[in-house]
C-alpha cells in the first residue's frame, strides 16, 4: 500500500453507508451505483501522518467486513499504540 493514493469511492444512492473504495460491493444483486455517487478521494496511511509515540485509547472500525484487512496493513507503530479496538461482528463476514 502506498503512502498516498488517489482512488475512487463508490456509493449506492440508497445506502451511502455502504461506500467502498476501489470497487463496487453490492448489498443485494439488483443494487445500482450511479456515476454521480462516485468520487475521487485521496487516501493516506495513518502511519504516514501520525507519530507513533502516543497512546490511542480507542479505535472503532466499521468497514463492512474489511476490518481484518485494515488491521493487517496498519503500521506496527500505530498498532502497538492502540489500547482497545471496537468493531461489529456478523456471521456473514
């Protein structure tokens, strides 16, 4: 993962909470993604903008099943600074 990248975020009009970077992931097969709900954004790794000499009391992740991926690519300096991680769990994921 690069330090900074420009990517597209895709959001279906009927569920903006299901916004995914880089590809469309549907909640159900007939769900539509309109061009007007696609945005180019800059993405930066947290370890490229935060120091690693502090304590992070709480991290809340809600990444639609991608929580493990986020934790896998999190820099070790940040990961070792986290006290508590909160996330949703669903059997589907």
